[in-house]
């Protein structure tokens, strides 16, 4: 790093990547972005490391992708298998928390998002509202999912911007119908 290059705080890096500082800290802990620790114990990021993360998916030949946001690893794996069988041309990426979803969605710009409504810490309703509030992600179709089919909760997630709702366990025919409708709309 040249002496003229200024290190970025987690908040500055988060602003550049359009995610929360908490997501940046999470990525740092997961090794997805390199950082420097100051003598005071604070993380700082080199601008070129932030640029690398920002530009990871700028390849013009990249495959269209779907993002699954689901805290249940087994269900996420099953859903991934279903999608891979029905839509082998699509890449599937998974975020196991609402926090992880923010960055993954910003970076990958999926053609469709599957979103679990009930997740710890940052639930699907809040994630849906954030996706629809961002200029770069507001037009991405969202299929909300839940094991609960309480009409009030379904109405809330649809009002927040989800395009469809699927009750778990998801039937393959319903999954295909919802994905086809969303991909035609996109």
C-alpha cells in the first residue's frame, strides 16, 4: 500500500459496497475481505481490497444466478438441488443469514431471490424491505418462504415487496410455477 492510500473504516467500506458495517465485520471474520488491525484493535481496509470485492462479479460472461436466503442449511441445500435440476443454466448462491444476504445480493445481482421470512437477528421482512429500498436491487423478484402460513404474515411480506409466497415444505410444482412467473417478470 502506498503511503498516500488511505485505509477505510468498516463504515466507509460498507458505504462503498452498499452493505451495513456489521456485514463488513462478518466478511472480515469469514476471511472474505482482508483487513489490517490498528494498534488500538480496530479493523481497517485497503481501498483495493474493497474494490476487489466490489468487482468480483463484473465478468461479462457470468451466469445468471438465484440467491437463497435461508438459515436452515438442510432446507437451503434441498432447495438448491431442486433449482439445479429445474434450471441447470442458473447458478445458485446461498446466504444463511439476513446480514450475509445484503452483500451477496449486492455483489451477485441475482435474477431472483428466495427469502425465508423467519430468521434470527435480521428477519426476512426486514431483508425484503432493504432489498426493495435500494435502487440497485428493488426490481429483483422475491419469493418469500415460511413454514407458517398465517395470512397476516403472508400479507406483511407481500406488502413489503415480495412477489410470491411459498409455504414450506415446498412442492416442486409450486416452486416451478413461482420461479417461471418471476423470471418472466424480470
